[in-house]
C-alpha cells in the first residue's frame, strides 16, 4: 500500500514544545477548562497578531457565534456573509436567528467582492454585520471592504480561520474588523486538535465573550445566571498544545509557501491551469495550494487520479447559496464563486510532505495532460 499523503494534517513541533505545556498542565493538575495555558495562549496569540485582547474557545464556530452576539446581532437582523466558505461561517448567523445574505467572490482575491458588497448595502441598508472570510489563507481586499463597512456603520467580523499568519499590507488578517476569529481545527496551519480564538481591540467585549463562554455564571457565592450562557471555553490541556504550536507558526507558513511555489512552478504552465491569486498587498499563509482548471483536464480527473494513489485532495468550497439548507436566502453577485467551485482543486498541502512526495503528485497530475 502507498503511504497516505494527506491534504493538511496535524504537525506537532520537532522540538516537543506542545508536550512541555501539556506536561505542565498535568504536573500542576490544571486539566480543567481554565488555567495558565488558557491565559498564556490568549495573551501570546493576541501579541502575535497585534490585537489587544483574545478569548480562547472550543472552536472557530463558537468564536463567530460570540462575535455575532457581541455585535448585537439578533432575531431578524440581516448579516452579509461570504458565500465561498465552509458552513461553519454561516451557521452561527442562524444560531442568532438572524438572516444571512450571501456575497459573491471576485477573481482578483477569490474572497468577498467589494462591488457585490456595495450592491448589497444598497439593497439592504439595514444590515447589522458583515462576516468576511479570508479563503485558503488569501487576504480579501481589506481597504475597500473596511471603508464600505465604516461608511455604512456596520460591524465587520473577519473569519480568519484559514489565514493565521497571513498579512494584508503588513498587518495580520483578523485584526482589521471589529472582531476576528481563528481556528485550530486538526487541518489548520497550527492546531490544538480543535479550538478557536476570538480577538478584538475592544477589551470589554472580549471579557463579555469569556463570560458568555463560561455559561454566563454571575459573580456570586451560589450558581447564578442572569444571561444565556454557552459551554465554549477552551481546555487548559488543549491550550497547552496551542502555545507550543504558536512557536512554529512561522515555520509552517514557510513550508506552505514552499509547497505552493513548487506546484506553481511545476504545473503553472499547463494549459487551462490558473493558481489562486497573489496580490502585491497580500502575504498569504498558503494554507491550501489551490488552482482553477478551465481546459480539457477537469477537477474530477485530478481527484480520481490522486485517490488511486492514496493521495488526498478536494474541491473548492461549494458556495453557501448553493447549499440545500441555505439556498432559500438571498445572494448578491454574479457567478464567480460558482465557477471557482466548478473549476477548483485544493492540492495536498501537508507540511510534512517530502520533495519526493511532491514530485510524485506533480508527475501524476502532469500525466493527465498527456492522455487527454
């Protein structure tokens, strides 16, 4: 059997940083939901990305949920949301009984199209918040989008689940809006096995998010709850993994960039191949190296050829406005996100891959152009 090559699997540090923090949690018996690792992870990640405050949570989805709640989004409110994303971006809008309106992408960034967003503001002037995604580690065109949100006095939430380590004009994604969220799911650029982080320069709102995330327990001798709460706090053990992983974030970005440049150099000249865009103001983390195919070789050809060799790849996200659950909600744009879904391929981008494995993947893919 060929050794499995994964799309993007967990990669613990060679130095064993994670085990040092986990061992400390066990040695001190702080394995409960709170402890020094949680506090340290919040502090260290906030410092890394340049945000004033952070709340360590059980998932990126929980972070989006609490960001919406902190933004005052409630029943019947309109929330604009990137359509080209995973459902975890949109689901929390429904948790708050709000109404999503999905916004198309553009080819320049593969992210939320500023022109479509401006059109949506004209159509829905009463909108409460915008949830913007930085897809596959590519930054959206933040100057235009931030300007539109400020002009319309709307809260901006950045879903940077896939873009930790990405910069827009020298500043970390996730720190341009009122709130930013990161994910540490098993396939992300650094992982805690599961978990997320909510960041903001509004320290009071982050403190409130922590309160909600710990079941909204009031300051009282007895258990008292004056608000609806959630069991969303990250565990001290998991946070220890995160502290160790954060130490190797720059290494992981460097390897992801190497993988992307390897593929682009080897495959970029093939007929009908266009790699995900890179702009002069964007420093991506290249979480997943992705490309769009417009010629004779189609995505399914690549998926099946790699599967036959025990190699994992996958399509670009299916847009939310095309999903059975969300198709009843409005969509603003043309068909860019649909075309990216139809034409897109996410290539194996595992940071543990060797050059031998990369060469094998390239050889398999190149071979498809010889038989078509």
